[in-house]
C-alpha cells in the first residue's frame, strides 16, 4: 500500500523515496539496540528496489542474545552449534523455478536456450515453441499483488483451454506476433519502471542470469485489457490444432 496507494510518489520521485528511506533508517535504529547491527540491516538501495521485510518483530529479533547477524560481504559464517541458520540470499525471481525443471519444447529446444537472452512471453502465460505449456506466476504477468494477477492468469488459461476443447482442439500455442507484441510492451515499459536494475526484478541478483525486466510495468490494467482483446477476437493470439 505504501508503494501503490498512499505514497505513490515514493515510486517515481527520488526525493520522496530518499525521505522515506531516511524515515525507515531512523525506525530501524530505534528498534535495534546494537548500532553496528542496525547499520547492516539498513538498506543501501532505494525503497522498493528489493522486497522489504514487512514482518512483525523482524528487527526486534536481532536484539535477542541467541540471534547473530552475519554479513557475508565482510565475514564468513563460523559453523558452531546452531539450531537454525537462515540464508538471506535473495531469490531467483520470475524464471528461476522454470529454468530448473528441464523443460523441452518443439524440436528438442530447451526452455533455457529459448530464453538465453531473457524471457519472451505472451501475457506471462505462454511462449512460442512450447505448445500446451502454461506458466502462470512466471515472468511478465504484472507488477503488484502476485496472488491477484496470478489468479487472473489462471482464469484466462482455464478459459483458453475450455475454448479449445469446445472447438475440438487439443494443442494450443501462442503466435509469434502475439508474443513479440507483448514482450516489446514489457521491454518498453521497463524504461519507466521505478525499481531500478539492481535486484530480482531484472535478475541481476543471480550470477550469469540475463539482465531482462521480469515484471510487466503496465500492471493488472494492461493485463486485463489484453485478455479482453484476446477473448473479443476469438483467441486469435493462439493457433489451435
């Protein structure tokens, strides 16, 4: 809500973002007893560029005598006796899980090779050369509340499958034109994206991962408009057989 409703300027106004970051820094210092630990917990990037922790008691946990914060940028972990070790290393957003599944499409082309320069999709649900393979929750869906726009995608995929079944088809594949148009929109909108290129939304937190915007800066409204257009044109964005 802080990013998309009450303080929308935090996304696009660098001064507003810096002011919010300064406020957060003061709050973190007020919650963490050890100033050195607080320094390590204060983000050095703009707010929203990486996912902030919105968890009750998160910062206060570092005041407990049995909790130790280790910054791997400046030290290593000495493996003494620990009940739990929590690795806060970020995550492989958008394409990470898909890249580890060994997915192969037409003519034996691996999805990892197909996306060697970054993902190309239609509505974030399908890519050319991989018929009947839908991946709601992957890259290019929207930018916002994940369960909501993932639900939009699932509903759309369900409707597409029902349409195919009613017309006697059992193979569904997005056209090159539809994929190119959607991916170009994503890439163009990325120029106005507020998050910067540091972090999971561009894949720059994963060594060797192609730098490509993984969200859809047009958000759910753009996703909804395109879904309506596809339905109104009898699913012409797909070929059926």
